[in-house]
């Protein structure tokens, strides 16, 4: 498959596409390597542009694609502007640097030729994502086995609140739900094409990703996966009008949930505790308290927020008013990207964030509503950032910005009907 992807490319395009694959793998491995890979990607893009005498603006993408890419840049520029109404300039500029992939990656595609990134090659990058995550899983299993050999109990060794390779479970959850969204679209594509080999392979990969999620202890990823299933059901039943397939998918998910409950009951006990807290009239989760504090803190500053450098002291002061010692001790944020954006940049920032995330989906549905990839990946990102302030850490920003750019290019990379099996 990899050789087929590289075969039709020119020599310079092969180098660049290989660099994009390396960047995807680096981002999923360790964020510091991801930063270095982005810097190297800039160099490779620049050399290729100089050799091919490209103009400063990529004329091979349409106006809607450019609008979507510029919205990402505008989101970053809003944080640059927020520095000027923040008292803590050091913290504000740190946030600007952290969010820089939202500007750097789209500008690379705005300024350089992207003809080689058709839908097949974009899917190839997501296959690189699957391979990297599978490698992380295998290495993690090896680490857990090594712990068992050294005397660690099996249950503790194989049940991780954090990934053995050092990735927090919420950010691992973001990687997994994006991968699951892509895998589902590939299963549909190969199912329609009648490729039994690939259907079996994708089903195995799905099982690996779901097991990885259960072991990683990410409730948010489990809830987002449920949203992905709902998006798939809407697509199958309403858009494609395949009622039998929808019933089969729903039944399969119910069986999967039952099997997971028998194998990993501790995951579901956590959801049971939330229900118990709701029945007792107590806060269902720390996130409920965090959200309440955020809503109270933003009163009077809802238009432009407090600035990216000053919102955290305001939030901590609100924790003190509610005697929320855990939030103070752990310096906890809102655990919700939408709320955090309002606190940092107000409703203006929230509107820009939603526009940046939804515009690729809206423009894509107008053109090719039967294709599912953009819908699934948008659902994965928007669902996961509801449970965690994903865009305040490089480990989530890099992969989110990269996948957002790929979705934008995927929207209009081929005429309708040329990739009919991609739905």
C-alpha cells in the first residue's frame, strides 16, 4: 500500500509526503519530537517551493478551503491580541507560543502546492496514525508485562490511568477517538468495495483501539466514542437510508458494551458513581464544580474574557470562594475548551473557535454529504474538547491542528464521484 502511494508522486513530492508521514508519527509519539518535526516540515516545504518556483499563495485550493485555513490562523491571532489586555504578559505569550501550530500548519498549506494530497494520500496519513497508535499499544503491553514480571499485580499493571509511555489519558483519548472516526469510515469504504481482507484488518484495528481506550481509563474518550456511534447511525439511517445496517450497528455496539462491562467493570463503576451522586443531589463530578466556577468568574467579562495570561488567577480566586481545595492544590483549569476559550477571549473567541471547527464540515456537507470522514473527525475533536481544555497543551494542539488541515484539504481534493467508495 505504501509503495502505491509513493509511486505516482514526483521526487520532491515523495520527500514532502514522507515528511508528512514522519510528522504524523512524531506528533503521536512525543510532543517535543512533534515540535522538531514541524520545524523540519517547514524547511522541506520551503526547499520544495524554492526548487519548483512556487508563488507565495497556493492557487490550487479554492476560496472555501482558504477561508477554513485562515480561520485557524485568526484563532491564533486572537490570542496574540489577548496579550494586550492581559496583565501577565509572560503567561499570555506562553499561551500564544503553545497554540502556534494553529497558525504554522495552515499557513504551510496556504502558501504551498498541495496537488499531491488527494484523498488517497490524505487517508495514507491517517493510516500512519493507526500504525503509530498500534505501536504505542504494543509497547505499552510490553511495559505492563515487564511490571508483572517484577511483582506488580496484573490488575494494576494492565489498568493505566496514564499511558505507560507518559501520555495523559485524556490526550491519549483524543488520539484514539480521531483514529476510531477514521477507522469507521475505512470499514465502510472497504465494505462497499467488497474487500474482505481490509474489512477484517480494520475490524482488528478497531478492537485494538477500543481495548487501548478501556485500559487508558479515559471516560471522556468513551463518551466521545458514543457520539461517534450516534453520528454513524445518523449517517447510515437518515442519509443513506440503510435501516438494516443501522440496526446491525446498534446491536453490535450493545454487544460490545456488554462484553466490555464483563471484562473491564471498573470503567463502568465510575459512571455508576456519577449516577449515584446525581441521585443524592451532589455535584456529579469535579468538572461540574469547575464549570460552575467558570460561569461565575466570567460574569461581567463575557465579551472579551480576561486574557490568556490572567484567567487562571481569577479562576483560582473563585475556587477559594467555593472552598474547592482540590482545584486550588492542583491548579485545575476548566477541563472544557469552550469554557476556557470564553474565559480567555470571551464570546468572540468562542464564536471563532466554533467557526474554525465547523466550517470544514459545513462546506463539505454542501458538496459531498455522503462522505463521512470530515463529519466523524469533527465530532471526535469537538466531543473530546468538551471534557478537557485540549488546546492548552502542545500534545493535543499539534494533532488537532494537523488533522484539521487534512480535513480542509480532504473537503475539495477530488470531484464528486471520483472517490465514490469513500463514504
